[in-house]
C-alpha cells in the first residue's frame, strides 16, 4: 500500500498522510484537496474503498453553441481543464441546428445529478428567450454561471466580454487609419452580444464622424450596420451590401464572418487591406495564419473561463458569488488585414 499511497500523493500533489486521511474518511482535509485525491485515485486506476464509492468526482454541465466556431472549443478546453484540476468532470453539451435543444440537455444533466452548470453563449444570450428555465434551476439550488449575453432578469453570476468597448476600439483603430465609411457585418439582432457590439460600433462611428469633415454625416451611421448570420456566408452577404455603400473598412461580429467579408472583397477584384480593411472578433486560433493575418478583437477567453469555473465552484462550496456581471476588457490585435484608407482617385 505504501507504493500506491506514494503514487496517489504524487499525482494529487499532496502528502501521503493526506491521502491516508482521505481514504480513511478522516476530517481535516479541504473539499478541494479531497476531490484532487479521489480524482488521482480514479486516473491511476485504483479501486476506491467501499465507503468512498458514492463520492465520485462531481459532474458539472458545460453547455456551449456549435463547435464549428473555434472560440467555443477554446472556452471548453480551458473550462474542462480547470474543472479537472479541482476533481470535477465537465459534461460537454454542444448545440447544433436541428440537434439536441438546451432544455433537453438540461433535463439530461439534472438526471445525472450534476453539481452545477456553466452556460457559454447559451439561450440566455437570446434577449427573447424565456428566463423561466434558469429560474427553475436557481430555485432548486443548483449553481449556474452564464458566460456572455448578460440578462438582468436572471438571478445568476455573469462573466462577459465588454462588447461595447470592443467595437469602439475597432472603429477608433480604423478611424486612425483615415477610414470614414466603416461598416459593421453582424449577426442576428435577437442576441445580447449583437446588440452590445452594435451599440459600441454606432457610438464609435458617430463620434468619429462628428469630429470629421470628410465623411458621411454622423446621423447616417445606422446605414452602415448590416445584420445577417454569424457564418461565413452571412459575413459575405453583409460585406457585399456594405461594399455597395462605399465602405472602405468592415468590422465583423466574429472571425468566421470576417472570412466571408474577405471573400466578398476579393470577388469584386479588390484587395485586403489595400482597398478594404477588415477587422474580426474573437481572435480564434489560426487567425494569425490567414492571408492576410487578421486584425481582430481578442476576448479574454482564459481569464473568463477560469472566472466561470471559480464562480461555480465557490457556489458549490456554499458561497454566494455576486449576482452581477463581471466585464472583461478586450484587446485589439492589429495584424495585416487593416491599412490606411485608399486615396480617392483624382477627378
């Protein structure tokens, strides 16, 4: 048994005496340390003592949208890893059009006795969705944390990117390069992040145009917003309409839409960034390796994911995190898809 204790202690990062206390059910060990020891026991393939077999590492639901957008797997990777370090296993539930609905996932997670649920851009982000599903969870005492898509009518902790500041920064960057006809290719207006990004874009563009003498009037800013879908095809369709309106720069609701915008520019025989600048959103993996490398807004994925894990574990442990929104400041990442505005041809 000595060797086994040493193996478990090394894997869990604790002393052999601590492992012994956990295996014998003795007091004096924190819940986090106990979970780490039990997780090490499972990972190393040792059978738990009978008294501990009902104390398996807790399950925590993780509900995210489709995995085709690289930003969501990025969130899932950090959350799963962080939960595992605390002895919990994430039950990943990804949503696809026509697939399993969020309410069905919730029913399955509750049947499996999850200790909590983390939602990343779930149905809560739809401003028209029913808040009752989340009220039922909180009334049952189930800890939940929601990432992005803040709703003041849901009594739960929120972790969000500052979408308003994000688009203000993108517009300011393009304005500093001399662009005045700047468009926004964005997804459906029913989503809270869409509305916040649009608010930031319009605020930034109106300020820029009000201070300029060589662009459209500030009250024309609304004409430069096109709502489609958060897909490559949606970005392409929105960019085509913005190009028709004479835009020399396009901000996009995510990096996937930015790919579509670049495609639309090139279909017209124009170049990125010499003729049209494009800014994405998320800083998804591989955006630095596109042609050209994409300027984009970087969400603080790691920090936000770790905050979500910390918050749900705090509530599982009996605490009560603030029922408010933690806003994380984004970072503008300037690469080679943005450049000075083209000089108009002489007449």
